[in-house]
């Protein structure tokens, strides 16, 4: 699995297909965040979310993790353009979370936007376990992703969209799975309870703010 090839086109494609809906889904719960000291933004791609995150959150330490070098370069370039007042420390990590460990511990916020959908059920379990064990006791989790939910029409529509996207990403990124696995049960199992939830694109996408208690 490798997102280097699609990285330069990802944002343009997203805007053509979904306009601003994916970015709204990523950012909708930013204003609900309390003060954060240490955040891990995981599989965060080209940096579109990072710019908005920095506007809302005066976080002391940010670890930005992605397995694609091209995605990380795009995020770093974007950071050079957006000089954010009071910008604190951002460290970029080129690592594959399905094989490697989280770079540090005690994160009080983790963010996974349209990232967990790239894994099959077994890898999803491993990746979520790695992330949760790197979290502080009362950590928050910002999650955004596609979902198959709602009435019959919404489910049929979501299945069609998701199948098409997986076919595309199989071709351009050799994505690991062809089925969308919902991580809700894993979040619940690891003690992360829903605080806020918002749907976008008539239920095709879901944003959640969760917290561990
Ligand atoms: C579908 S893209 C989403 C990117 C971004 N979060 C967004 O919302 O646009 C998935 C991202 O996860 C990264 N990724 C995929 N597998 C990964 C892994 N095993 N470890 C770390 N990052 C990974 C990809 O390089 C890519 O940037």
C-alpha cells in the first residue's frame, strides 16, 4: 500500500468529487476541543487538516505521522506557506503504523481522518490497539470517515460510493482492503465514548469526537 502516486492529486480529486464535504467532516469538531498539550495526527496526508487544526488549537507538541513520503512533503510545504502565530513544535514521522510503533506515548489527542478505512479488519484491530495504548488516560479522539449507515437508500448509495473508491485506490495505491470496516466497536472496547457526532453528504461520512474515561 502506497499513497505517493496519488498524493499530488488527492486534494483536487477530493474537491471534484465531494466539494468541501470531506474537509467539513474533518474540521467540524475542532471548536469542541479543550486545551491540548500533545497531539498525534495519524495518516494525515497533505496537511489540509493541519492548517485548520493550528488555527483552532494552540497545541504544545504535534506528531504528524504518515507512511507516504510525498504526503509528508506536501504537508511540510504547506506549513512553510502558512506561518501560524505562536506555532509550537511539529515533528513529522514517516512511519508505517501497521508495522511500526507510535513514536511516543501520552497523547491527549489523536486524530484519524479518512485513515482507518485503508485497513482490513485484522490490521485495523492492531493499528487501533497501538494508537490507544499510546494515549493518555482521558485522551480525546477526533475521527472522520466514510460509513455505510442509514435507511436502505442511504446504505445502497454508500455501498456504491465505497466500492467505487476502493476500486480506484486499489489501482492507484494498492490499498490493503476492499471492504469498509467500522472501528466503532474497537473504540468502545478501548473505552473511547462518543461525545459528539455529525454526519455529512447525506450520511456518507461521519465525524466523531470521542473521549476515554
Ligand atoms: C485516504 S488517505 C487520507 C489522508 C488524510 N487523513 C485526509 O483526510 O485526507 C490515507 C492516508 O493514510 C496514510 N497511510 C496509509 N497507510 C498507513 C500506515 N500503515 N501508516 C501510516 N500512514 C498510512 C496514507 O499515506 C495517506 O496519507
